[in-house]
C-alpha cells in the first residue's frame, strides 16, 4: 500500500440509527490482520517446474525400400525420457522425403482421422497452427514399445515462441524438414506397447526469471 495512511480517533458506521466503533478496536483489528498475514504460509509467485531443453533431428526418409527410422545425433530412448519432463524448450527437425506417408500426420479439433502432413521438397512455408490443431510424429520402436510425439502448438499470436514449418536444411539437400520448436508442457499417455508423449503450449508467463534467461 502506498501513500499516507491516517487513523482517525473515531470511525462511525451507520447501521440503523448508529453504531460507533472505538479507535482501539479498530487498531486491534489491524494488528490481528497484520499478524495473520505474517504467519500465513507464503505462496510462491514463480513456477516450481524447471525448463528443460530438448533438441533432436529425426530422419523419416525411405532407404532401400524400407522406412528409415534412424535418429541423427540422439537415441530413440531419449524421446521416451521426455515423458518424465514437465516443461521443455524443444527444437525438433523431422527429415522427410515427401513420399513416406503416415510418419508425420495432423488433424484439427473434432476430426476423427489424421491426415498426412504435406511437407515435401519445394513446399516450404509455415504450417497451420491454432486451437485444437495437432501434429503426430512416430519416432519408432524403443525396447519393443512404440513411442509417438503428439504436438499441440497453439496459435502463433498467443504462443509466439512456438512454430511448425516446412523448411530447407542444407544438410539434407534433397529432403524437406518439418521444424517443430517452442515452449511446451509435457504429459504422456501410456498404452499397451505404446507411449504418446504430448506437448501442450505454455507461454513465457509460466517461466521463472532464471528460465527466461535460457531463451536469450
């Protein structure tokens, strides 16, 4: 509270005819309120969940007539470890050949089916984002269990750190790359022999001052 606060000798509150509250009862009430605030448990304003970073290149190109599911610079098991995290800054590149279907798919809120993402060589640009839009990525089999990524990027206006685009990467000159990045809360759904690791959008308001420095 700012400014000067003055206590008057008598505070009068009209109820019916009149009831007079003496100054000493007023001061006693202020003292009791102050002590209760001092003794009350403190509520932290900063988030308690630390922000983790996760970066990966996932190769989904065809090789020798079969689907190539190797990862570049990271193990498949690391995707499964994401289910134990709570808040992440992700930067995932999925290398596509524009021919292999059902490896990266999308759907909107209310759809019962997923559709193949039209990310292929030459078809560069930002992909749709918004409320209820989902992107589904198969990462492969880890220890006999299928691991999938389910990304809800949110809208670009409400979550400016998030983006999903079809881009070019000089390391893969004949392929298109699905680039997924941003701030997300992590949750997971477990099924028999399958885990879907879900990413739901969060904003910078969810982060502590220390975590905000990681974004610089």
